[in-house]
C-alpha cells in the first residue's frame, strides 16, 4: 500500500544576504542552540561521523571538508556541510572559507535546503567558543583581558559574540602574522609582536589562525594560566597541550587530523591529558584541573551547523526569504 504521509519537500536556497539578516542580533539564541546540540551529542541523539578532508596534491594548502551529521528528537534534521579552505584567496581579497550546508528531510531523505555555510559556520564556531568560555569560568572570576592570535573572520565573529552577550573586557589585544589585520581588529586594540607576548598579557586567549603546524612552544606563554580557546587547533606545541587541562567538543574527532591534541597523543602515547568534553563539564561528569592553564579545543561538529542551519532556514522561510527552486526534484511517476 502507498504511504501518503510522505511527501517530497520543496527545495529552497538561502543566500548569504538572508543568512546574515536572519542571524543578526540572535547571538544568545545561537549559543542556546549550540548548547542544545552539544547536549544532544553527549546524550547520543546524534550521528556525527569523522569529517572527511579532501586534499589536492597540486594545491597542498587547500582543502575541502565534508561534515555529514544527523540530529534525532524534536529538532530532527540530517545534512552535510561542505566547506572549502583556500588560504591563497585572502591575498586576492576573497574569503578563505566558502561552503554550502545541505539540509535533508529525515522522513524522505530528500535534500530540502541549500544554505550559504561560511556565515553559519562562523556563527556556530563563535557560539561554541563563548559557551565554552562561560562554562569554563563558572564559579571563578570572568576574564577581563582578551587576546586574539589570528584576526580574521572567526576571531571577529567570536569577539562580536562576546560583546553581544554581555562580556566586557578591560583590554582587547591582537597578534596576526599580517600586522595590519591585528591593527584594525577592534577600536583601541593593543597590538603585540608575538603570540607568546600576547598570551602573557591576557587571561583569555583565542587562537584563530590558519597555522598548519604548531608555532607556540615556550612554556612561559602559559605560565599565567590564561583560558585558551584553541579554535584553530594546530597552534600549540604538543608539549604545552600535554601539561595543560584540556576540554574538547568530541574526543575522537579532536585527536586526529594532525591537531595539536593528535600530536600530544603521539607524544605521550595516550589520552590522559584530556580532562573531558564540554558536555562532561556541563553535566558535571568532568572535573577540570584548575592548577594549570585550561585549553578548549573544538574540532567543530557538523551537528552544530545543522542546528544553526535549521534555525536559519526556518526563520528565512517564515520571513518569506526562502528562494524556492520550482521542480527541483523529478516529477512523480504514477
Ligand atoms: N574549530 C572549529 O570549529 C573551526 C570552525 C571554523 C574555522 N576554524 C578555523 O579557524 C581558523 C580561522 O578561520 P578564519 O575564517 O578566521 O580565517 P581567515 O583566513 O579569515 O583569518 C586567519 C587570520 O590568521 C592570520 N594568521 C595565519 N597564520 C597565522 C599565524 N601563524 N600567527 C598569527 N596569525 C596568523 C591570517 O593573517 C589571518 O588574518 C582556521 O584555521 C579555520 O580552520 C575552526
């Protein structure tokens, strides 16, 4: 018998202009969505297999990453983020990262939306960084001297999420391999000449570079125990990681793909340097060692893109901003 409850969805497109409008002023909501996605992931309501890295022998600095994922429950959605990183773009004034997020209907499997993904990715990454900073400083004093190592889109978005959600800082510091990027990071920014110097001057340090291998190895850089949000994952020498308290978004994801944690695992022959996941911290399952610097390393889970992408899709649809592509799918054969 034919099941008439299943219908082929319409296919809609959400361009960057609509994503930007939809996300404006929603920082608190996006942080809540990201927290919910982390909780769903920790509660095993998700599928989030390892990201697939497509690399090119003729273009070694470039890559395209596929992040397939699925969330079950009330906010069910399946999908894929397909995001490129072409660092040479920036010299031509073109964004390094570009991508699409495809949402699939859990009932029929049909893809029903294609959204511009770099803004959604930046928003969910910023939300996860601010969420981690919140949870990892609860019960203590809030950091007041923030510093950014690498001052591109991700660093700017993280800083705007901090300021939009009530964090206030006595000083904002910046270091970038391209000094002009640091100088224009924020009004009144204090520009440092090295990452290490910045780290010694700040109690909250955000790494958002495109470093492929570690470039910070001096133990003095961490001797004042800043909270480090290691968003770009490959900046810190494995020796520093091995001596710190480490919180991750997902242990298996983070300890692969040549991240600093992956290198620390190879250095120490184990994973004992990982204190737990952010979910473990939120649910009281992990006790983070406070006698040393705390480092949060988020690999970046596809479930976060799905959660934020679904929100963007639903808002854009409700506001009449969805670009429906008529007859995208083949007509039904009777
Ligand atoms: N973990 C996650 O979930 C997640 C999500 C999105 C992006 N990222 C990562 O965040 C990083 C930043 O992304 P973006 O879009 O802001 O990139 P971007 O190209 O816009 O900016 C990167 C900035 O870092 C600077 N830089 C590069 N190498 C440096 C170094 N060794 N020291 C200091 N500065 C350096 C560049 O000059 C540039 O200003 C990338 O590595 C990206 O892969 C992580």
